[in-house]
């Protein structure tokens, strides 16, 4: 039986918020592949940003370029659940403006 159309959600998060964001996305329907649940992949990297004067960054200061240890997290989500998953991610994420990407999966 073919899988329903899915997308890949990728986000960037400090390590101490990894479990909170993963849980939110999983609760919104992400991370399921066949009979497996809570499927994801993550790796460490460095994020950079420069917040404007009206920002209140969770890490670092406004007006100064910051370099922050972050994790890149990836999981799959049924196409029809992506809006719910993004909202859940944004609510669980500690950043004012969480960075995330949504990629279509073409080999259905």
C-alpha cells in the first residue's frame, strides 16, 4: 500500500529544547514511517544571527552577531498535517523567530 503524500520538516534548535520541540511535532502527527513512530534525525552545527533593535533573542543580545550551538532536526509529516506541525513547533520553540524549512518528498 503506498504511503500518503508527506513532507520533510527541518528545524534548528538549541540542544536543551530538542525534546520539547520533537514532542510537539510528534504530537501534531509528525515522525511516522510505516509502523514506526517518533522517527527523526538530528546533528550538531552552529547557527548565526543578528537581531535588530526591536528583538529580544532567547540567546545573545540584540544588535550583535551571535553564534549559537544548535541542532538541525528532520522528520517526515503527512502533507495534510504540516500546518499543525509548524504551529506546534513554533509554540514549543524558545526562539522569537524559529528557523524551519519544509521540503516536498517526491518519491511517493
